[in-house]
């Protein structure tokens, strides 16, 4: 039998292979990845490696001998050029054709490249090789401009600032973290970062990038190095060329199957159907791992819908952001302060006045409590929280 081919070697791909074996699959499993490094954890790229350099023993997703021990064929440095849905095979860069019984597309996401003059002068961060180049360039840079005030942009900016460089962050939208946080919590994050020395310039467009800085709608910003951290886009080109349904990623149903039977997509590349019939695409390690575990059950014969609670985190200097649930479309947000600034929590409520998400700054206990409660399906009303003065532990006990 041709077995299962997984395109990708990131979190979703490796977890899927591991979960297939955990669920007793005896199928031939092949992982195909364009990078030459062993599969590695990606969060340290923006939080650490881009600034201090990539250590010789970087953080691996699995031990180096995992793949051989579990009879998983790992083929690194192998690019997939096409998916042939009729012949049920993938076509490699050297024209080699690999047949499959089932195919998992776990191609992840890639940095959003802006269509502005001089973009070739900016560095972006996606891989270990990118981190190696960036850390080398940062060694000789005294001033840095970061385009983008989202998770990646701010993680890089705070890490660079902590290393001693002068950093300016330019965000096109009025609010930083606009796609990730509610306005009240985002404003608190901005206050902390600006107090720590970041120069955050929002509601400003970048007109051009030069070797000595960037031209913006508010003037010129000098910089020895420019980093583009303006978000990510799904790597869905293979799926689109193959004729699969796409749109903000690769569209999959409740069991993560694409528009072609036997072909699945997971992780950052997948735009999945929720229990309410909407489609969502998340870029997080949690989402990648949970989708991989869910899909492994389906591939082993236990058809399982994906319905895990989303949760995220972002380390930005002295700030740890943690989010549980989905605040998209929240009709009401109540923000409370913790005992020691900048500790805070934003309670997000849906149209039924039930808690749908909780965002926190430096409040891991609240994050853990809310994550468990929401994962367990607890209905937590706004009235109930108000009666407990938004002390989450008290509200959950009663």
C-alpha cells in the first residue's frame, strides 16, 4: 500500500505522525519537508533565536532517533511541486512521484510580504535559516525598524530592545495586536512596551524601505536593519493548484478533510469548519497539535470532529499574554486589573452574555482556570461573574 504522506515537518506534521503511531497505525508514514534541519520548535525563533543566534543543539520537536524508531520516513530538503488528485500522488521537485492512500497537508504559514518598494531590503522570520541570518545582521545594527505590531513583530521587537538596540515598531492599523486582542488589553500592552523603550508608531503606512531606514506616511525612520513582521498567510498554493477549495487557507470540514476525499489539511494552513458552520484559521502550536491528534483518530478509523478550545500565548519582554477561547465577535468585554500592574484580564462575552474567551496579561492562574472551565463546556454568565466581583476562582466554585 502507498500509505500516508504528510507534507510538512512542523508541529502539526510531526504530531500527526506521532499520534498515528500512538493510535496503533501500521501504515507507511512519510514526512516531506523542504528544510534541511530536523523538525524543531518554532516559538523560540521570534522569542530568542533571532537575537541570540541558533544554538547548535536547538529545540527539536522529537529526539533525532524518533523517526527511525517509529518507522516514519523523514525526507528533508525535499520540496513538493504538485499534488495530483487523479493519480493520487505528490510530485517532487525532481519529478519523482510518490503515491498515497491518504494525504495530509501541513504546510503551515509564511510571512506576509508587503507589496512596497524596497521590500527586498527587509528581513523576515520563518525558519531556522532566517533566524541565523537575522541574528548575524542584528550583531552590527544599532537601530532597528520592525514593520508590524502583531505577535511576531512585538516578540522580535521586545527581544531586540532587551539586547540593547533602539527599536521602532510601525503598525498600519490604529491598534497594535488588532487581530489578536481586545482594545483595552492591547492598550495596556502598548503602555508597558513604550515605558520599556519601544517606539510604537501606529496608524502609519510604510511607503518604501531603504538600506538606511523606512519612509512612512508620518516621515522617515532611520534604521540599520528593517524586519518585516506583518503577520502570516497560509501556505495553500499546492492545494489551490491541485483544485482543492481554498480561501484564507485550505478549507476543511469538521473532520479536517478537504474538498477531495482522502486529502486532509491541519495546522496554520487549514481553514476549518466549526460546530456553528463558520470557518476559522488559527496560527498556534496548540491548534496544530490538537488538530493533528484529532486527525490521527480519523485516519485510524475513528471519525472524529475537531472541536478543541483554542488557546494562545505570546511572550513579549516582561509581558506574558495568554488567551483562552475565541473573542471573535464578542459583544461585551469587561477588563479587570490584577494586584500588580500590568496584570490584567479581559472577560469576553457572547450575545448570550456567556463567557466565550478570557485574555490575560501576566495572570497564568486565571488563564489556567478559564481554559479548563471553557474546555469542559462550563457556562459562565456575566451576571455570575459580576456577583463574584470577577474573582474567577470564586465564580467557578459556586
